[in-house]
């Protein structure tokens, strides 16, 4: 009898000492609901860091399509954002696909907050609407000047031939040396180098610093920050854009009614203008 009791105690103690095997929980990926009171599901992105580059690209695309479906109200969960807001964000993300990873992770958190609050999505949509500006902050909104632009200079007009440039663009502005015009009655025929005997310092002229001459081709740069600078060009100048902005040219003059191109027989001179990347 005593032996049986001891045996029973040993068996009982052995059973108590055994630890229950930990339950393995697979990470959530795709659509999932976090609580019974949630009005809908949230999209859980994959762990992008564990994927090969090819699979990573596919996962980004899958995440964007999934989020877009919910944003546009196609999930039937009460979530529906402004279509223009969604389209603007999609355009940005297609240009910056690596940003889809960050957006999908934060979007999950925003979705959870909305679902836990009973479906209040105002803060979620506000975050979404601000993303395009945030993701493109500091970026050049126009293509860099990697091409050659040709036009002709109108000596009877002010700023002309506008072209957008990005910060760091190293460009060449060039004018024809074989085409002549004059900027006052009886004045000399000059080309884009201007009249070397007429140095301009008067504030009323667009270019009035050292190196500025009457009738000379000059360039104005207007930056995104609002900064404006005018520099002499002459027949040719290479220049680096200090920030994103726009360039334009004109001849250095204040009156234009008496500006004319030289005419030789049936030929009328017209100075060509060229913007191109500088080597």
C-alpha cells in the first residue's frame, strides 16, 4: 500500500513538472481582423527585408493594390477616401516604389486605429492626403535639363524661352554669333555679345552688374524659394542651377520699339538660342 502511494506521487510530480510546448503563431500577412468589434479588416504587409529583390517588387505592387482597394471603398468596410487623393498618392508611389514599404507599414497602424475607434477614418485620410507632398519634398518637379532646347531670340521682347531646371543642373546657354541686330536708331550692329563700348550699371536695366553690356544676351533665374538672379550670357555661358527653378533670356535693354534684326537683301538675321547640358 505504501509503495503504491509513493508511485502515484512520483507520477503526479512528473506530470506537474512538464512544461507545455509554446504555441507557434505565424506572422499575420494579408487581410486580417484584430478584434470582434472591428467593422473591417486591415492589410498586413509582408516582411520586405526577408524577400529577394524580385519578390520584394512584387510584394510592393501587391501591397499598393490592396491598400488602394480599401482606400477607394472597394472592401465594403466603411472606408472610402477621396478618389483624387488616392490617385495623387498612387502617382507618387509609382514613381517612388520603394516608399510603398514604409507607407504600407504606417497604413496598417492608421487602419488599426480607425477600426479600434469604430470606423472613424478622418485622421487616416488626413495622413493619406499629406503623403504626396511629404514624399516628394525637396524633389525637382520637372525633368532635369538633360536635353538640348533650341529657339530664336526675339529682340523686341522681354523675358522669353523659359525652361525649367533642377538643382545641380550644369547647363550651357549659347547664342548665334553670325546674327546681328541693333537696339537703337543709328546704333551699331551687334550680336549677342552686346555693345562692348556700353557697360551698363543703371538699375533700370535687367543686367547691371560687372560684365553687363547694352544689347547683350542675359539670363534670369527664378528659384523655387523665390530668389531671382540675372547674369550676363553674351555668346555663351555655362552655369550651375543653385536650386530648382526656371531660366529665361532676353537682350539687355529697356526699350524695344526700335530694336531690329539686320536685313541683307532677302535675308533677315535671327539669332538662335540653345540650352544644353554642359560637359
